[in-house]
C-alpha cells in the first residue's frame, strides 16, 4: 500500500498531501516570519490542519460545490485551507490584497462565496465597511487574532472535535472528485476592465505543476522562496510544483524584504515577475556605482561581459575564460547577495528585458522565462535549463500536452489540458475567446523561431495605429526604453497621432543620486521633475534609446510624472503590469500636452 502511494499518480491538487505524507516527512514544509523570527510548520502540521479544516467545514454545513473566498498575503495557512477545501469539493476563490472596496464588493457578490477569510488586521479594517453589502457571505474569519473577529482556527477546532463523525465522509467525497471538477475560481487582475472569474479544474492546475516540476528539478533537501501572490495563478503554480518536489517553501515577508529574506533563507530557487528582477539588478548596479578605482572598473567590466552572454554552445572559448574570471571576482558576490544557492528563477507575467535575462544567466542564475495566462493555468510555453529546448530572448517552447499555433493575424492560439473550463456565469464571453475549431485565443501577438520557440510581441488590444498607418506594439517599445537606469516605468501613447509619446515615471533613487553627484541645487524633491537639468537628462536618454527602435516607434515627446507607480496607487496590476486605462485617465492632461 505504501508503495502505491509513493508511486501514485497525481490527478487532483489534494493528492499532494498523500505524496507529502509518504515521501517528505519534514520539520519545515513551510516557513514564515512572525515577529522577526522564522516559524516553521512540519509535514504533519500541514496534513493535520488541512484535514481538520475539511472536517470543520462539513460540521458547519458546507457542501461540495460551495465557494470560499480568501484575501490574504502569502502564508502557510493559505495552503492548509486550500487543501482542506479541495478535498471536499469546495471551490477556492483567492483574491488580490490590492483591490479597491468597489472591486471587492463586485467580485465577492459575483462569485457566490459563502465564507470570506482575511489574513490580517489591516485588511480586515479596510474591508469592514463592505461586510454589510455582502449578503451571501455567512461568515467572515481571519488568520490572525483580531479583537472582535472570529479566527480560522475555530473551524479547525470544530474539525478536531467532530473528526470521528466526518472522517469517512471526507474519504467518500474525495473519491467522487474527478480531475475535470472545478477546484478554483481566479479573478483576473483586470488591467483593461472588469475582472473575469476564470474557472480552473484540478487537471488544469495539476498538469501545469507537473510540467513545471519537471523543468525546475527541485529536490526535497532544498528551499524555495515564494514571492508571487498565491492568489495569482503563477504564484500558485510555483507553490504546487515546489510541494510536488518536496522542497521547503518559505514565504517572503513583503516586496521590500526580499533581499533580506534571501540572505537569511538561502533559497535554491524563487519565483518572480520581471519587475522584481529589475529591482534586484538596479540595486546591484547602484552598489557598483559606489565602488572606486580598480574595484569599480572590474565591476562594470563584468557587467558589460554579462550583457553579451550567450548560452554555452554559442559562446567562444575566449568568452568562457573571461566569464570564469568575472564569476570569481564579481558574479559570485551577486549570488552571495541573494543567499548564494539560487540557480534558477521562474519568471512570467510580463515581458522580460533582454539585458536582465542575459546578466542573470551570466551570473549563474538561470531565468526560466515562461508564457501563459490565468486562462491557461498558466503555462503554455517555458524555456528549459539546457538546449535543445532553450533559447534566450524567447519564452521557450510548449509543455507536454499543449499545442500552439499562430493565427493569420499573428494571434497566439493554444489547445490542451491547460485551457480553462470557462468564465464563471459568463458563457457568452467564454465562447468569444475560442475559435470555431476549439482553439483558445490568448489575445497576444507573437511568432515562432525555428518552428518551436515563441516570441511574444504585445497584447493584441494594446497595439495602436499612428495617423500615418504604422502600428506600434507598446510593450515591445517600452521594454527597450526601460534599459535606462533613470526610467522606472513608462507608458507609450499615440493612437491616431502623428508620432509616439510617453508618460514616464522616473527611477527617483537613481535620479536623486545623479542630481547629488552633479551638484544640482534642489529646493524640494517634489519639484525634481520640473528641473531643466532633469528634463535635459531624460531628453538625452530618450534620444539615445530612440536608436534601438524603428523610426515610427521613436518617442518624440514625453512628460515626466512625480508619482511612483504601484498596485496600491492603481497604475500597476498585482503582477506589476501597466493598467493602461487607469494611467490614461489619471494623466489625460499630460497626454494631451504631449500631442498639443
């Protein structure tokens, strides 16, 4: 019987628990920081909490097909309740922590959740005012102990008290759950409109994380730092595939503590979106600029060498020798800055700048770029660790069981076990995203290199036409201008105009260093974007970067804005993609001035 469990096929998400029990008896299945100390949960903790939560839900009258919503930062408890729900057929509806109150109200009423679980006091206080507008929510619970709120462990205790009553029922329900059953309802981040509820099955998620585990090849004696939100399908993928490999999962405190968390945990791998990698790169470059003399020269010699990186089979003998020296002198210290053990990073969610990909690979950290959507669970393609299925600059080739083709208009289409069940309560919209012969329309434009490696150009709906008839793919252009250390974010605009322009949010850290180093008087930081010297600097940067794009893609005019864009302020989605409609509305006067 034990042999069967060890070799059992994973068909549903909760099958991970049996695999964990049989193969990975660990004291640190999960780790999280509480009161400045790392707290760990063992394999047995994980399994006990999950089952007792399931028993408790049944005692409260929950049934297969019911829905429970969570609004939580990453933490081990998320997994306990996620598995508890899935094994009795309850659909998990995880929501971002960055939605506004109107969005929460709309989504929570739309998804028909009977219960809401909130992670902490800040989120609870933020949401308290809308509880009365959620008639279908019967209970609101919290992970943390909060005065006046009911903690989630109330359900766990119910499960412990009534275990004998429900133990057989749970096994009975588990046996009725098939790979085709819906396990989660994930609402898209809504960069262009109202979020849609994507219905994902056990098969969708399981086949994706099995494919990912095969690529990343993590082991049970390693550690993984989880950074992406678990409510995001990419973060969830990383979470499941790491559990499948038996790797200990530690959750980053927040975006601001990632560097410190890495030094303490010393992870062997982590997940990221391009903006996180850009932040790490910017920090390293900023530290390099503070060096002097021969150390500074060696540092930037290594950086220049790294930016020329090609995979081993494409590199000359002489380049490899120089890279060995650069690794010994410089890149080994880069790895030490993120714990010293990480050799692979799963990256997706947005376009990855070529210089970021190359420099990390040169430093011995393999960025495995991937492509997909919430609707595709998420992976469609992924770069592998070695040739022949590796091509830098691409998002790799398809995973097993997935097909891909390019439509006549350049749209990327796919078919396979990764494609969603549909949109919740919106069959008409679901029909619109499929071709007549059953291929899912991604909404992205791309092409294949060598017949297998996918290159993604842009979102189909975001490509715009200038008045001269030329089409501009803004993402492809924006990623090139972000090569400037002074540009944190920018959005290219110009639909139906004579030329392309841009709204630019500067990298204020690098900009303030430049102002200080050039002895430019500054009365207040609020006025920094108004300085003539600063605008001249950006004009020079834009002119330099204009040489990297086509004539019609060049940014002719721009406006600097004093805001740092983030999910909290609304300009970025939870996965740090531009929310173009929001930005266009917020900076309408600046955009009008660009084309005046």
